[in-house]
C-alpha cells in the first residue's frame, strides 16, 4: 500500500503499532527548502481538520500527557528539536523529531508526552478532527486501564 513508499526505514521497525515515522519529500532547490503535505495522502493519511503548533516551550516542560480515542495526528518539528514519548500501555518509546521532513503519525489509543524542546523549537500538529475535550483521556491510570482491557 501507500505506506511502502512513505514510511521511513529504520525507526518504523522498532516503533509500536499505531505510531509511524514518515519521511516527507523535499521540494527544495538552490533557493532553499520546501515541503508540501496534502490531506489524505501517503504523508498525511487523513483529512486535515485542524492545525496547531506550540513554541516557547521551556526545556524542562512536558506537554501532552494525554491520549485520544479517535483523533489521528501527524507531529512535525518545524525548527529545532523535541522528543515525543509514545506509550501504548505496554511499552513506552521516545521519538526525537529534529527535521521538518520527518513526521510522527499517531493514529491509535496512545498516550503521548512532548518534552525536551530545544530553544526556538516549534512543533506543528496536523489533526483529523476539531478540538473536542471529550476525545481526550488525561488521566494516566484511566488510560492504562482502557488500553489494557483490549
Ligand atoms: P493542552 O491539551 O494542554 O496542550 P498540549 O497537548 O500541547 O499539552 O491544551 C492547552 C489549552 O489549549 C487547553 O485549554 C485546551 C486548548 N486547546 C484548544 O482550545 N484547541 C486545541 O486544538 C488544542 C490542542 C488545545
């Protein structure tokens, strides 16, 4: 399927289900870099309904700390670098995002934490739905219980 060409090689094999690192194509030339992402494509496999971004995140701050029941997201660090911890209730992995050509797709019931932002880092998130607090699980014990009950 479409993932054969879109997925990056090394990290994917070790990432848990429902999370995938995706390499975006660069349209850069001598004038500089450019990347274009389209809704419902190999690179963003859902209809983009919302875009948000965070910056000025202190090096000691941890954001996220929640899971979503239905939301799909692609996280892209546009400048600088940050880490995304993805936790499926069984194992916890840390993904470093340090390139505008790298996206982290999260499309399942995954607890995520964003941390260790470098100064000037901006993390952009493409999301499959409008903001809906009812889609959030913000309590880790509740997440663990629901993630492990099948
Ligand atoms: P929060 O969930 O704490 O952000 P993060 O996932 O980065 O840790 O959101 C901070 C506040 O912003 C909270 O009051 C909810 C609000 N918010 C929106 O209104 N719309 C959005 O799309 C997002 C992501 C957050």
